[in-house]
């Protein structure tokens, strides 16, 4: 064993095992707490999106806040907590409001078209009992000039954001330190055994 390596190993060996083990346990507990907080914050932001959607509030801001948080923090899977809907974020009420608004627009347009059709057909076919002879004309005019509702893609109002496997936040650094101290503990134990065996062979 090289003298420099042996010297470093001896210094490292002097640190008691329990120091690394205690630091590992401490940072593991901190990481668990921080990961839980990440998840709770995500749930809070997700609920804010649902509320804004239902109350016709500022959905875009709520959605952007959720997106930014999920992208920047680990343990923020949107499908957690028993949420089995795929995709997990669906702006149901926003979508329904848009569909209703589109249908109202179409009804208004077609109502005007029907009035135009009656006026046109009355000028074209002024005679006829109760206007029965104008029915095919009105039907044809409405079919030709009427409009249909534009399809609103549901996918535009469904979202899923992928959370990172590791993030440089409180949870991420705590988890990294826990792993480092666990490796240090294992290395300390191994070096203690190897160096102890080496010293015994030198003494024989």
C-alpha cells in the first residue's frame, strides 16, 4: 500500500462509523420530509388549477405555476394520490364552457339564416296556403347557408407534466447527501477491515 494512500486511509479510519451512519439517517429523514413537502405543494397547485377551471378563473396562471413547479421538483407526479385519470389534468369546465359558447354562436347565426330564408322564400314563392309551398325552399336555403359548430379538440385542454428523477432543490440535495454519507459509512467499514488486516500482517 502506497504511503500517501495509507496515510489518507488512516485519517479516514479514525472517524467513528456512527458519525457517517448518523449523518446518513439525519439526511434521509430530511429528504423524506422534503419529498413529502414537494408532493403536498404539487397537490395544492393542482387543486388551484381545478378550482380556477371550475370557477372560470385565471386557468393559465394556475396551470403555469403547476407546470413550473413539477418541472423543477422531484416527487411531483401528477398521477399520485389515487388520481387515475389520464391525462391527469383535464380542464373539464373550461372545455364545456367553450362548447356551450360555440353552440350559442351557431344557434345565433343559424337563427339569422332561418329568418333570411323565410324572407327570401317568401319573395320567391309569395303564394301558397300557410306558406307550405315555401318549406322546401326554406329547408334548402338553411342547408346551403347554415353553419355547423367548429370542433374543439379536447386534447388542447388535457395536460400532463413529467417531474424530474432528481432536482437541485432541498429534497434533491438532502437525498444526495444521504447517499454520500451512506457510501462514506460503507467505505469507512471496508477500509477499517482492510487496513486492520494490513496492519496485522505488517506486525507478524
